[in-house]
C-alpha cells in the first residue's frame, strides 16, 4: 500500500489567487492613450508611401511617433510608472500585420496595441505602462 504525502499548501477553494484580488494601485488610463495613438499615427504617416531607400526617414518616423507617445504617457501619469514604447514600420505587401504582447506583473500595469496601414505602409505600436511604486 502506497503512502500519500500531504502537501504543506492548504487546498482550500476560499484561497484567492493574487490576480483575482482587486489591486489597490491606481491603474494607468490606457483608453486615453489608445485614443491619442489612433489619431497620432495616421496624422504622422498619412500620404506617405514606402521607399526602401529612405531608411533614415523611416527611423525618424519611429523616433517621432515613439517620442510623442512616451510624452503623452508622461502627461497622463507623470510618476510611478516606467514606460516602454515600440514602433515598427514595415512595407505593406498585402501580408497584413499584427503584434500582441502582454506581460502584466500587477493589475495596475497596462499595454496598448494599435496598428495602422495604408497601401504601402504598416505601422504597429506597442506601449507598456509598468507601475514602479
């Protein structure tokens, strides 16, 4: 007859997981940021087309869009968060595009993902707000 080892961790259904408990921390306003990004990307890239010889122009677009998004994040919540913004601009050859990433350590952390395209450009933006305090 085999002996059973009893787990030192209580097996109670009343024990709530960490993620199911409401966070006492203030949550970053991702809806405000999403609305800003939805207006910013087309305003910046509308009317332009992909040119593989214009690498510097593409880098400048990424820097401009990323910088403006980071500044907007600082306006929304100036302290208590670290911000990560990634911008990818690629040639649109009809392949479509999508990027998702979620790495939430706390309920108060946020991620905003937006994609915009025209006939020759696809722009994907990921913006993370990770609470530090």
